[in-house]
C-alpha cells in the first residue's frame, strides 16, 4: 500500500500554496505537493519550468514569496540551509580538488566537529556503499567522471540527511554510464532509506528511477503519479506529448458504447477510444497513441482502428524498429515493431503499402 494512496500517511515534505516570484515574474505558481519518506521523487519538465527553484526552496537557498513548506511537520520557510536535515548534490559535483576522496567525504562531518572514530566509521561505510574503497586516497582529477559522481553522492549522504536533493545528477555522464548509474542510485537510495528528490529534464531518467514523477509546466504541476500512470494515463495533451513517443490526432468526439468515436478526417473511419472521460457530444478532443501499441501489417486486418498508409521512414534501433506511416490525408502515424527474430528484422521497407491498427483500449482520449 503506497503512502500516497494512504489517507492516513503523513508526508515528509508538504508544499502548501507555494508561490515564488522574482520581481514580477512568477516562477512557481500556487503549488501544492506532498512527498513521502523513502520516496525517490522526480521533478520533470522543460527548461525554465521551475524545477531548480523548487529544489532551491527545499534546500533553503530561496524562500517562498507565498505559502509554506513543511519538513517532518516543521515549517522550514525561514530555516537556514545548514539547519535543515537536507543536503543537495550539485550538477558539477563541487568536489574539493586538493582533497582526497576520503577527505572530500569526511569534510562535512569534520566541520560539524564529529569524533574521529565516528568520522572514520561513517566515511568507510559511504566508501563501501558507493564502491569507492579502492579510490579513497586519490584526488578528484585522478578518478573517472562516474567515480567523481559517486564521491559527490557519498559526501552528500555522509551526514545522513533526511532528504537528498539531486539536481541533474547524471547530466555530465555519457548515455551508457548514465543508465548504469541510474540503477546504482536506486540501489543506494533503497539501502540508505533516504528520501531522494531528483530534478531532471530527461523523461526516461525520471521514469526509470522514480517512485513518482511530478510533471511541471510554467511553475505548475500538471500531473503527479507513478511512472506507469504518467505514461498510460497522461492527464493532458502536454503530459502525453512530453513523455515518450506519441502520435496525436485531433478530432470531434461522438459518444459510443464504452467511450467515444472520434471523427478526424474525410474519408477515414472514425477512431474508437475507450474512455471514462466526460466530453460533450461534438467536443473537440485529441487521441494519443503510443507507437508500440500500433501494429503494422502487409494486409488488411480486423480491429477497431484500421488505417491504410505508406512507410516513409524507418528508424532501426536493434531491438525494435519505428516506422513512420503516412496516411492518405498526409498525417503520419508511428508504429513500432519488436525485432524478435533475425529474418523479420526489417520486414517493411520505404514506400511499402501497409495497414496499421490498434485496439480501442490502446488510444488515450484527451480533452482539447
Ligand atoms: P532548467 O532545466 O533550465 O534548469 P528549471 O526548470 O530548473 O530550468 P528554474 O531554474 O527553476 O527552471 O527557473 C524557473 C524560471 O524562473 C525561469 O524562467 C528563470 O529564468 C526564472 N528565475 C530563476 N531564478 C531567478 C532569479 N534569481 N531571478 C529572476 N528569475 C529567475
């Protein structure tokens, strides 16, 4: 039973009607949000949507113009950064170049005047957690980018904060290392039980690591949910378009059994969509279809939504291929096929006439 589904669960962090203005520019707009202990929570959105401002308010580098932020029930709006059980790991890691890995990790503990025995124990534990035992004596310039990232993480966790803020923590790493490190981060988060809030503009990263994702747009949160819900049941056109690959078709809704049919182009069959959405008869709407839900065939098939088209582009990704199929009216629908067998690796080629189809339950109906 997830805490966000439990009406009796107490959040670790509570944003209540938080607004942040810089001059007359509103960066965060009347935002309310709960984050629970032990969550790996992602703030996701395009550049300028206010993600970093949210982090900076949690860390204490900015104060809300209006509203309140509570941590463990305490209003932290005016508590200075060093008095919060919060730590922030910066994008550039900000390691001390002249200190060894060991000293970098120990730095905050020493500054707090902790006992030597305790510092030794804690640093050793952090080195083990981040698999850096072998590099303890090296300086930051003597280790790889991925290792530096782990030193920064070890250092931010050394003081056992309740909350760790990660601002684009993997931005400096190449794709492969980035993907590996995502799983390491998840592992470390689980082992320490620390609440992580990560800021990213990379939707795949957010979907991979997070227990829940908040999708932001211009200082507001447009949807907060688990990754599968964000992907399968986007709350708006903005979310559907921002997360993953999608074809969006605009049309007019007509009520039908179990949902709607959507009229969208002259001479094309209306699209069938299952949906609990309450739209007025004749309302303008959108249907969003994920490419992996669209099947592609040489011959006509029987299904809810069957359309004829021509292959105009193929993206070969090894495990799967993405086909861009142009319909008679010029619209392009993306279809994805898994390349499971060697001899079907590229069963379709450019200019092939094909039929595509998807079942009514696979499209998502969205309000205009
Ligand atoms: P990015 O992914 O590019 O870092 P972001 O979503 O983290 O973007 P923020 O850094 O939170 O965005 O900024 C949100 C908005 O607030 C931006 O339009 C930015 O220009 C503005 N802003 C942020 N800090 C200040 C400031 N100190 N003074 C004026 N405007 C600011």
